[in-house]
C-alpha cells in the first residue's frame, strides 16, 4: 500500500483544517491508519489512529476533543479534521499504516500545517 497526504497550509489560531490521506493498494480491515506529526525542532509525535475495519479511533491527549479522524472505505481515504488549531499544532503531518497503533510500517510523504498566532 502507498499513502499520500494532502491538505496542509497556513491558518490562524482557532481555525479548522482537514487533512486527507489517499491510499492505494490493499488495506486489511485489521490495519491501523494513523496520523503522526513532527513540529520544528521536535520529535515525531503520535496524533491519532483509526482502525480501518471497525472505525474505532484513539487520540493523543494533546489533540483529544479538537481533532477527529474518519475514513472512507470506498474512497480509500483517511481524514484528519483539525479544529481550534493552536500555534503548537504547527508541524509536518504524516499519515501512516500498520498492523497496530504506533507500529506503522507504511508512511506517506507528509503535509505541512502552519498555525499563526
């Protein structure tokens, strides 16, 4: 499977933005599809995850209540809806896939989100 993230851009604090991750190839229903971000000068940070088959989601404490992950199985897309964005959300956002949360073996190329104050 290959992943391609898109939708990043420059927004202001408090704005919303939706990222998309398009997948090609076979995705197993047991797979986990995640979003991971890396801010300037920071280590890579888990954002959230959705189980492809069941649709169950899990979020980091930093984004819980502000971000929502969804997926469209027919379109083979995963979405990251981000709300109430803060400057500390500025990062390159990657979509990833793997057999379990955090154990991602396939990565997209990343899309930059910049939140101005």
